[in-house]
C-alpha cells in the first residue's frame, strides 16, 4: 500500500515540474514566430494523435474505420456541421459493416 502513495507522489512531482519549468524559465514573451506557430498547433496535433488510432480501431474492421475517417475529413473540409459529419461517418461504418461481415 505504501508503494501506491510513492507512485502518486512521483506522478504529482513529474506533472508539476512539466508545467512549472517553462513558467520559471521563460519570463519574457515569446517573440520567435516559428516557436509561436509551433506552440499554436500543439493542442491540435495532440488531439489528432490521440483520436486517429481510436477511429481506426473503434470498428470491427480497419476498412470501415478508414472509410469513416475519409468521409469525415471530406465533409469537414466542405464545411458541414459536426452533426452531419458524425452521422455520415456512422452511416458509412454501418453500411460497410453490413457488407464486410458477410
């Protein structure tokens, strides 16, 4: 039981250090345009890296997951709403799963 508290303490320290070190070291405003643009896209890339594998593995077939991803990207690129994109992706998976399971 004591090891659990040690693990929690180490995890808390690492998390705290990761968040505090940049605040302590970077006192000035960041003026480098490359660094600013890099930091701007970090949340989007992190979300994409976590979401993409889940999209492919959420279905019983890799093909239907990939097809749903393609449908979602095309509809989102064309400016459709989130509900339309989600519904079309689900429909694509449903139709493909009907034919792939047989």
